[in-house]
């Protein structure tokens, strides 16, 4: 570690630089995740406009998350060489420009290509944001600062869905998605103006000792416990996105027959994750003597399953309650798995987190789309069975492979949100 890096202690809590990091990263998280999930709130309208099936419409969400998954590791490598802030600025600028082009897509193939590239551009924010934060903020207050970024991603993901849907009802999906992209552009400007220059970054030199990027990635992929944590992200995020992708289609049909603007309000259940992710980390610490992380992870998956079962009801209040419970369980499980991942890494902690990101968003892309096949053939019962199987597989892998003593049991918060 260079002398310059050692001399920099980070922005202290309450300082202008500290506030700049918090505001800047919250804005970057909002801009990124609002655009990433804006189409999820308008899928029924998009399907009708382009005359495509529900599963084909859901590909517009999967294309973006797949692009993000493919790009997180290259973005993290670029940030090691060229700096955190320059990479994030390039990423958010490209994502906003591409997002503004999305509403003008003439057909599904063009839309999918644009969404994939847009998602790849967005990947520069989640791949780099926490590394920038950890280098620029005092260690004593880094966890609190990270919470601001996580809150930004949560609010952004929610805003993208609930802003686009009512506008889609009033006009069309293109207007809804376009307005979200304009809001993201405003948030990107806030990030550019408030995020302070990097002072704690030390560029990675070619001559630095230790394994290269491929070696650090392989070291994590050879660890069975790490692989099981990656599977948690893949399976649980896949099931989570599948439920949210097709819930709007279900609520638009009998017996609910809700307009899209009303159905989109159920995305407010997403806020349950803001509380549950923090509660999960606290509970894991309290249960440390009894394998806190694994216990809370398995309990969270069980909560997801209970919420999923409630959504099978034909009574709207039960569906709403089920969605809230399902969402809270997901964020709790995601908080534990994502926080545990770098702690289990013996080398290449940044790559450990990048691999979790990769599996997480590939699961979102692939399984979120596959769920549509079950939905189209067997309805909501078929989709619920598919998601239930994913939850069972995740729980079985965690129960068998993850030792209760694996890694420190200190509480942690989620590193990102869908």
C-alpha cells in the first residue's frame, strides 16, 4: 500500500466531503436502478403495444440485467487501473444517454439491444461504488455511508417502477420510461456535482505481487462455500424478479382486473426490504453463537416461501401481504449472502463481490424470463411452483454446505438492491 493511501484517513462524518460522498452515491444509485427497472412497471402496456407475449416483454428487463452482469467484472478491473470516480462518471453518462434512446425503439430486437448495452453501462456503478466509498470515507463511518448508497438503489428501483407505470396508463410506456430516464439524468448531474475527487485511490500496477485477475476469480470459484453463496444470489434473485415481472399481468386479469397504475402501487412492498436487510444483519449478530448467518439465511428463505404461498390467494389483501412478506424475506437473505461473500474470501475480496454480482444478475436475467414460460402455461400457480423450487434448492445448498462457523458473524448490510 502506498504512503499516500496510508496518509489519507477518509472524510470524517459531518464534513463537506463526507456529505458529498453520501449525496453523490445516493444519486448514482437512484439514477442506475431507476432506469434498470423502469420497464418492469410497464410490461403489460409494452406487451400490448409491441404485440408480444408476457415472457417476451420480460426480456426487456432481463436484457438490461444480463448486460449489467456481463460488465461488472470488466468495470471493476477498469476502476483498479484508471480510478473509481472517472469510471463511475463514464458509466453513468453512457447509461443516461442510452436510457434516453430506449423510448424511441421501433421494435423488440432494437429495444433488447439498447437495453443490453444500457445495462452494461449501468454496471459501472454497483461494480465500483462501494470501493470508492470505502477509500474516501473514514472507516469508522463507512457502514453508515454505505447505507445511503443502498437507500439510493432501493428508492431508485422503486421510483423507476412507480413513476413509469401511471404515465404508461395515462399515455404509453414510452412516455413513462422516457420520464424516468430524464429523472435519472437529473440524478446523474447531482452525482457529478457532489461526489468529491478521489483521494484514497492507489492505481493497481502491473508489477504488483500476487495473483492476477483470473487467479483471484478462480480462487473464489474453487471455494465451495463461496459458490453456494453465489447460488443464493442466482436462485433467490431469479425467483424475486420472476414474481415482480409477472405480478402485473396477473393483477390485470380476473379476478382482480386492476389498471396498471393501481397494480404498480404494489411495488411499494419493495420498501419492506429497507427494514429487513438491516434487521437480518442485526439478528445474525445476536445469533452468532448458533451459526447466525446461516440461521438467518435459512429463516429468510422460509419467510420468502411463506409470502409466496400467500400470493396464491384470489383475495387482494392476502396477495399484498404475501408480496410484502416475500420481499422482506428476499432482502434479508440477500443482505446475509452478499455481506458474507467478501468475508469468506481468502484473496480477491473485490472479485468475490463481483462474482456475487455476476450470479445475482444472471439469475435475474435468466430465471426472471424462464418464470414467464411457467406463467403462460400454468398461470400464477405454475410460476409459484417454479419459484418455490428455486427457494428449496437455495435452502438445501445453504443447509448442506455452509458451516455455521464459516466467516465472522458480525452484522452486515446489503451491498446493493434490485
